[in-house]
């Protein structure tokens, strides 16, 4: 793991092991954020000091609240958790090859390889590279899906994959830009919510001292 260091963890300054949830982090901070991202403001995630505890390699276990707050400050984004969880969740079988599906793609439940195959090749049925060399009914399964492009593509259409849902390059770029804008908006909202939680906590703490 040490050979794949990419600098310092932006949360605790330990050695980073990669880009996790959008920023370079160490493995402990990656695991901490995944477990606790939704817990800010809970009773066990309220700072017992002034809400600004130092978060370093040596002190990162002392205050969960300030460690999580720093995670958000360096732009660890909850949507990355959702995306990572989605990738690890199987949602059934691919209707083309029976591999584990990753979601609805072009109108049908498919695995990632069949999604990519259809996007690349939907317009090629009947071309020289997409003519079956057998009887036009080759089995299409996880083990055999690469054998006959023609029968694989034909099955894509039979199970309902729609060529009209494939985005052009311009549409894909526009969609990617929109997704990025939405991520930034969510991140900004999280930061605002974090600021509100901290302000409220400090107000309550000051009020209690004056009672």
C-alpha cells in the first residue's frame, strides 16, 4: 500500500493511499468517512470543546465531530459514497449475458460490459464484423459473450435495449457537466449545513455557560 502513496491525506496529513470520495486520503480517513458521513450533528458527533479540534495523524481519533467536519471542509462528497455503494450492489442479472447487473442501461438491466458493448456497436448490426458465422443463434452467456458479436448484439435488441437512448458525444459532455454542477451544489449545501450545525452548537454551548 505504501508504494501507492499519492501525497498527504488532506484530513489528517498521514500518507495518502489514493483518491477517495474526491480527495487524497489515508485508508483510516477513507473508512471513517464512509462509516460516518451521515452522522454529523448526532449526540456522539458533537464536539466537547470549541468545535475546532486539531485533526492530525496523532489526534484524529480524539474528536469524531471535528474529524468529520474537516472531511467535509476538504470536499469529501456524500455522492461519492452513494456511487461507490451502487457499484458494489448487484441488482440482479444482466438480461443479455446473465452476468451480475449494475443497473438499468439503455432501458434494460445489464452488466457493465454489455452496456459498453451496446453503446459502441448498436449501429453495426449487419456490417461485415457483425454477421454470424454459424446459424444466427449462438448462446450468449457470461463465458461466451465475446464469441459472436452478431448474436450478442441481436440479443441486446431482443431484450429491449434502445439505440435511441445512446447519447451523442456532445450530449454526454453536457450531461457530465450537469452532473458536476449538481455535485458542486450538493457539496456547497453540505458546507452550509455544516456551518449551521457548528454555529448552533456554539450558541447552545455559550448559552449553557451563561445559565
